[in-house]
C-alpha cells in the first residue's frame, strides 16, 4: 500500500520510472554544472589550496555557523533557519529519492528523534519561505532593488518541495490510521496538519495523494537542482567552495599573476583583467555565489554617494556575462568588452577599496582584488584616468604625487627630527607623502614626533630618502611603479638600521605590513600611544567640552582590525564624552579615500565625506577624531562643503593626544 | 600614412620649482626633473589615432643629447613605432631656426605625409613648426584641435581661434600641423611600458648624416640669442571680494565676463 517503487504510473512501474527520472535529473545537472565549470577552467590561476585548517575554520564559521547573517537581523535569522533546515533535511531528501527505487527505504515507524526533527524542519522552512515571500512582495526592503520574479519563483519552489513532503507523509499516516495505529507525527508539523486534514478521506484518495505528492516532490526536486545553476540559487552549491577558498589574508592585494614572481613580471605579456578569462577561477566562482542580497551595496560608500558603482550590481552583471559568454546551450552570445562595455571606466575608478562590501558579504565574495585587477588592465592599456597622469608621473619622478621636491620631504619636521642614516636609530617614523607635504597633514607628523619624543628611545625619519609607500599606487593598478617605490623604500628602511617602524598613516601602515617584505615590524601611532597610555607613560589633562566621536579609517580598522586602541586612548582623556556613530568599526563609512583617490573625481551626487560628517552630527558629536591624514583632510573639506564650520571640527588622534599630554 | 612627430624634453613644470641661476642666464638645472613637453604627448596621441584609423606608422624625432632618448622611449611606449635621435655637438646653441633647419634636413632624408608638433614647447617659443613648414614649402596650420582624414591627400582640420570659436580648414598633404592640447586624451605611459621598449634600438643621426654645415645650425648660425632671464616681480593685482557667498559668486562672474574669462 505504501510502496512507491512498486506502484504503477501511467502503466509504468515506479521503480523504472523513478530510476529514469533520477538519472535524467542528475544527468541534466551534471551537464549544466560542467558548462558552468568551463569558464573556471579557462580562467587565470589562483592559489587557494594552502592552509586547509584555516580554510576549514572559515567554513565552520561562515558557512556552517552562518556568522555574518545576523548582521541583518530578520533576513539573517530567516536564512539561518532555512540553512539549518536544509542541512537537517538533506538525508531525508536522499531517503525520499531512494523510496522511488526500493521499498526498503520506506519508514514504517515514526522515525524516532530524527523524525520529529525533520517534521519540524520541513515546517519551519515552509514558514520561512512564506515569510520571505511576504517580505519581498509587501515590505520590499530597499536593498533588493526593483522587485523581481526570480527570487519569488525560487522561494515558491522550495515551499512546494516542503509542502509535498508534508502531504506525502501526512497521507501515509492517514492511510495507516484507517487500518490500525499510525506512526507518530510531530504535533503541528506540516505532516501532522496534513494527516489531520486527510483523516476522513477515502483510502483510494489518500493513496492518490500519497503518490501525487511523491511525483510533485520528484519533479520539484530535480527541477530545482537543474534550475539552480541559472541564478542566485546557485549559491546553495557554490557557497561551500567559495567560502572554503575565500581569501585568508586581509589587507593584501593579489599578485598580478599567481605563480609569477615580481622580478619576472616583465615577461607577463598583459597585466590585469581585460577579458573574462583574465579573472581568476575564484573570482568567477564568486560571481556564481553572489546571492544578490544587496548588503554590500547598502554598505558601499561609493554607492551611497551616487557614484556609478554597486558591488552587488558588479557581481550580478558579471555573472550574467559569464552565463552569456558560456551558455549552457548554443554558441557564446556576448562579445561586448568588459571595461567600456559591461563596466564603465568611472565605475572601476569609483571604488576607494574601503572594504565595506567585503566585510559585509555573508558569502565572503571579494571585490577589491577584482577592482584592482580591472584597474591593472586599464593602466596597462594606457587608460589610467587623465587626472591621475600627473600624480603618477610625479610619483615616478619625485616619489610623491604632488610633484614636490625630494629634498623638501623632511621640511615638515622643521629640523626637530633626526634623519636615520644607519645605526643608532631604534624606531623609524615613516611619514609618507601626505604627512610630509600637505600643509594640514604635516601637523600630524609633528604631533607624532613630539609623542615619540615623550616615549623616549631614539627615533628618526628617512627624510629625502623616503618615497611614497605606494599603497594606493598598487591599489590603483600601477603595479610596476608600486614595485619601484617599494624596492626603493625597502632598501632605505633596511639601511636605516631601525628595528621597528611607526607610522601615523594607515595606508602606509597597511603597505608596510602587508605589501612590503623584509622590513622591520610596523606599528600604527595609535597602537604605540595606546600602550603608553596604559602603562602611564602618557597622562592627559581633561578636555573642557565637546562631544567626541571616533571615525575608523578603513585601512586601520577593517583591513587591520585596529578598532579598540584609538578608542581606549580617547577614553583615557579625563572628561571626554565619546559617542559612537551608527556606522562604526567594521561598518565604518569611508571618508572619500586616500592616496590617488584624492586626485580622482568620480561622478557623484554627494561627497562621501559630507555624508560621513552628517553621520557624526546625527550621533550628536561636535568633534570627529580620526587616525589617518587622508581622513582628516577629507573630513575637514567635507565640513566646509556641508557648511558645518563652527558646529563640527576634525582632529587627528595624535594631534589630540599631543594637545592634551601633560609632563 | 607615415607620420612624424617632433618632440622635446623639457623641465617638468608640475614637478619642479623653477629658479634662476645666480648669473641670471638660465634656470637652475641641478635637481630638475625632465619629461616630454606636454603638448607633444597630444601630438603623438593624435598621430597614433590617425595611424590606427588609416594605417601607416608613427615616428618620433627629437633634437638633443643622449639624455633625450628618454622622451623617445616614453613616446614609443605610447605606441610610436620608431624613435629617431638627432644629436651632434655642432647643434649646441641652435636657435629655433636652427632646430627647424635640422628637422628639415631630416624630413627630406625620409618620406613623411604628415608632420606634427606640439603647439609649443613649455620652454620654447612655438616657432619651430611654422619655420619647418616654410623651409619645406609645406602648408602649415597651428593650434589644431581636430583632424579628419579626407579621401585622397587632404585633411580636414579644426583650429581654435581667439575667443573660443573654431574654424574648419581643408589642407593638402604633406603638411605640418601644430597640435593644441585638449585635442584628445593622451594615453597613460607607466614604467612598464617604457621598460618594454627599453631594448628597441634608436638610431642617432649627426650633422654629417644630414649633410648640415655650421652655417645651417648651431651657435654660429643662431640669429636669436638669449640676453636675459628674470622672474617678473609680483604685481599688486589681488582683489579680495567681500560679501555673502552669493554676492561673491555674482561679483566673480561679472569680473570673469568683463575680463574675457567667460563667453
């Protein structure tokens, strides 16, 4: 009576019918998946097979434990429930499929504890689908953009799958109940509700319901399987891989070509991404994995400022381009160029590499490396934006983007800081270009110098021998120039004999820490100050008034995880009242970008800095403290643009400490 | 179409603090950073775009010393097929006419359909292009802001004229054009591009190769000599506009219109 395999369907025995359908479904999926694999195999290399333990750790944290999902409370909780439901129901799905082939797999009892778990899992997933559909259709969260039929269709299919299972089991239990004691179904589960609803039905009707539900399950299951590689639902399969192979090292930029040493770069015929296959396989896998949830775009400052960039749109249109370029059927149907066709140049240059998108993405999709690779392609083709030509040329000629003379590089110090030239100097203060030459930022350099002086120990600067760290030269795609700057600085730093490096510029900090090799350990000034405050080496007098807020620089916070040290320093100032902006720590909002971003004016409706200053005002702050010369310059500019002079001031952490220090 | 672009190496005005030497005869040249004369980049870019449309190749020539090879390499990294360095101790101290005579001799030793120069050298007088055309008896147009290749041996060129108006001319090939900046967006050349052409040989031609005697170029032939070099004293023309932001903006607009800064 329960048999699926022995029943006949349109004169065909179940066993044969389902064997055929299973095999057909699997064959279709295999064929489609193979086509999806094709571009990955033709893409650039990417070394992601190292450090398996670290990768497994990521898998446990971000895949199994869904670590980032609760950052968006409701959607996150829904997703965790659905994900947990899928995991719990995986073995049930196989059992149900097997029932079509042999009666041995039919449950006769209640299924024990797993039975109860899966009854509720089916029900919870079903309810989540309903909630998600209502959410998308009625409440329409802004980050999903225009309502689209695709996710609704997907959610409905999963709901049908769950309902089919409920009807399948409910009808079976109802049949059993008419003959004697039935199996136990978890109360108020879908199956239980179906059993109650069908209790009075005729045996033949129940039998038809049972077989019908099985057929519905069969078709929906395999349709879903084969439909998944066509859209956002593909992440069900790909997320496991994209999280396992996710980038492990924050703050770094991928090499021009994996497996090609810097010294061999001259032999590489083309730099960066110019055509689809120039992306690495992992980056194409990222396109597949993007679930179009829009969290990245909602956090992206470029998007908020109205620049023509949305990380989400970048992923989705790239994915669609891959699909058109490598279609499942027929010849490639899209030959449009990547940049200038799929992406606009302004889009590619709009990114400040702040990393907000990457910090938010639950699937660990990478953006910065892709943007940098696209820029490398543009630079290689001579298409660096016009406003960057002069700063790049000046970086080549003079080692700074402003075209200022090398011999004036130490002028900011006004002779108060010794030049480190081999031996005797323990700490090297790496100022970098903006602190060396910008009138406003120079005061940060002098403040740090006074603080370092207070801390004792001898320190010095490279002076005329220092060149730009090249941090943003690299991130703007000019790898060759970056390598020249890096090699020059590395030699000068090593010749200085210093045993450690301190810098007040998070961009230089990130470069020295992640992009440079064979240089002494580097520390950001805020770390050194925080340590001195903790040990009592620095004591500060009370501040009079004002409400302070701390703005996390991207390359100190998100890219290097230094959130607490600067806050601890602020909290150590007596009488200082500190408030947090809504967007702080790893959700900090970029001020507009550092390095070459100062020279590039993207099309935008609003300056990022202006948006940021308003956020500070909204938090009730009157003083914005930051720990980056670029942030300071951008924010002070933005205060003027926003017409908020008098209501808001900006100060660097080092300047503030220098002002408040008591001897 | 075979195109020749004449380029020059000049102190980069964006990256130097130009100061006079003590004698007042020249600028202080220690510690200077040199680069390609900016308008010449536009001429090379335009030449490359024409060659891409019509076929043919672009040659860049400069008159100078060994150190001037760097500007040829930079323009070759942009895409010029060939660089030619004209260098001879006998050319030291040439005036504009001397340089034009040297270039004339070179042009006559080869075959070029079109000769482009930048609108002027940043350290020069915008004279060589016109003189070169006259010596070659070629037609000449200055301040060219657009070039269209017509059928046969003709170009349609746009020229910028005072006040921002533009005129369109037809000009016969071969001709000499001086290219105004802004005609295009010159492509970016980085260190990588220069390194890729680092081993391409650059022929060097001297006075003997071009059949030039001391009466054609060099110090003895120069009829224009620099007698002084000075920085003009700063004027007292600064005027601070007063009032609200709107008033200041209005006054500024009026001033710009009155002084011809806006049309």
